[in-house]
C-alpha cells in the first residue's frame, strides 16, 4: 500500500486516506466559493495506525476571524456525502482564527500540529488557483 509521509518526517499515512481527505477539500472548495480554508488529516489515519473501522479525522481551519454559518453547513454536508460515498466516517473539527487564537496550546491543536498531514497547502480556494 502506498503511503504519504506526514509533514516533518512523521509517521506515514495511507495514500488512500490522503486522497479521501483531498477529495473532501476539493468538494468543500467547490461548495463554498472563495472562503479560504485549510484541511489537515490527523488522528490514527494520519499516524498510520488506523484500524479498519477508524474514522477519518479532519481539522478544517477557516482563514477568517469568524466562521460563516454557510461554510459550517457546507463542511458538514460534504463530510456526510463523503462518508456515504466511501464507507469511512469523516469526522470534522472546524475552527476559525478566533478559535485558534483563544485555544492556543490546547491538546487538540498540539496533536494536529504534531501528527497532521496537510491536505491543501494554502489558504487559497482550489478554483482561484486556476484549476
């Protein structure tokens, strides 16, 4: 099975998991227009120690101080669709800039930073890059 190495040379994750996370990012980008966001795969699938029934944990950071309600709903709908399409539970943690600032140092944010695999590498919306 092909693997992708997590940023910083950390444990590998399965290429299929990285592709599923990238598909989430692509679908969400199509749904939300120009809202800037980043998706990071974390948890057991990012570490490479997932069990067959493990969920796909995605940290979605919105590059705005406050997350628009429409973005939150689009992210949830996209995760639900991808769960049905793939048979793997797609679990989301959504955070805006305000959340990240006020929760700096919390264990979840440390775990995402330590083990996370970046899925879309910039705040740019996929279509804005001329895809």
